[in-house]
C-alpha cells in the first residue's frame, strides 16, 4: 500500500532546501577582511648627506731642487724621506775647474789692485791724468766682478734645501752629471705640516654651494662653507676635518668643472705629497620631510609610497627625492608632514586596497643610523 505525501509538505521541503542553498552561497561570496598593515605619520628631521669627490693631496709648499751649474755629483748628504731645514746642504757638485778659474780671477783682481795703487799717488801729484786712474779702477771692478761670478758658481756646487720639509725621491746619485737644463730634478722638498686637497666640482654643484652659503662676496661665502672630511685610500676617515680655502673661478672648457682647494692639518705626517683621497662635503637638510626607505617601492624608476586615505584605502603617491641619507629619503615633493603612509610590506599591497591600519611610531622604523656615503 503506497503512502501519499501531501503536496503542502513537498512545497515546504523545497522552500527549505532553497533557503539553505542561498545562505551558503551568501557566506561564500562574503569579501575577506582588510589586511592588517603598519602605518606611520610622515615626519620632519634634520639630516646630513655627503657629496664625494676624488682628490689629490699636495704639501702646502713643494719645491724642486735643481742644479744651477753643470757638474758631476760628488756627494749625496741626505736620504729620501729625510726632514731637512732651509739652507741645509743636500748635494755637492764637482767644482775643480771652477776652483782653478777662481785662482786665475783672483790673480787678475790682485794685479788690477796693484795698478790702481800705483796710479793713485801719481794722480795726486798731477803727474798723470785722472782718466788713467779711472780706467785702472774700471779694470779692477771688472776683474772683481769676474771673480764674484766664479765664486757664485762654486757656491752653486753646494746645493741646499730651499725650504723646511721632507725629501722626495732622489733619482740621481754620486757620479751623475747634472745641469740646469736636466729634465729631472735632483729631488723635491715638501712642507707637509699642512696639505692641500684639490678636487673638481661641476658648475651646478658650485652654484649650489655658493647660493647656499651666506655672504656678500665669493670670499665671504667660501669662509661660510662647512668643514669637510677626508676619506683615505684605505677607506678610513682622516681624524682632522679640513676647510675649503679657495675656488679657482675658471671653468674647464673640456670637463665643465671648477677646481676647489681644501686644507688639512697634518701634525702626525700621515698625509703625504701625491696621496689620493676622497673629499666628503656635507650638505645639511634642516627640518626636511623624510620617509624610511622600507616604506617605499620603485616602479619604472620612480619612487612611490602608499598614502592612507580617510576611508583606510591606500593611494600610490610618486615622490620627488632630494637625496638619500642612510635609510631615509629626503622628500622634495609628494608628501607633507603628518601624512599617513604604509610603513612596511608595501610590495604586498596595491594602491586602492583597503587595510586595517596599525599605527607604529616613526622612530621605530627609522632609527637614527650612521650616515653613509651618498
């Protein structure tokens, strides 16, 4: 015997099944909750970056030592690297031939003097004219001049230091023939109690320096420039700061650069004439808008941040960067102090996506760190 199910019961069952299906589909289509993201407020900081320039060091005075007469070196009385004083004897040249010439010249002086002495009383007695005496005196003066010239050349055989300083390379030794026209100097003497560092800047960099410095004249502006640092060739920092002393105001037509001279104290004589180094010129940005590098991303050469909108959505904002100091970007334009930005994980988000913001302190993601080179 078949049992018949009432139509009303079947209808209720179908409606119930449909209702269950709609509820499950509604739950499956619900959007995921917004992703949690750390956000921070853009801040202002005073930071310092460094511009670097290759430099060549020279002593404040470097003098070549050359022979003033031709001759063979008979004695080398110093060694390379020695500290010498002005007037100290460095080399002797062979002067035997000059000594013989001196003896002959001295004899001529004596003979001319005898002639003057003989004629003097005769003039006084009006036995001879005064013209004869004056002629004898002229011959005496000529003989004396010749003797003085030879004596000077003999003295030039004693080659002395022109300044206080340290000797460079001695390329010619005992037995070498030297002359005033020799291409190579006997040695050099450098005063390295202070050293000059010469480096070149572009026209734009020069204008930036001068326009940022205070003063009416270029001389005043140079005095106002900040102290500079010196990085040595072994990548260590020289202990003494220097100062920019002069700008050679002539643009090199081939390179478009100007030469700048800085000076450094060198009490320990660590720096030497001819050393290479790197000048580091500081540039301070006062109360500049900065953002941590970790809060940015690069897209086709442009730096972006994700700015948080009032509705918690994000907007990709391009930035104009002035410079980078350690892990901070100094911002020219694109953000203002107090703007909320995504602090980290920006590569996992897209502009326009909504987030669940979690505020973090700016300094917790941008701790002050030692300044690195630009």
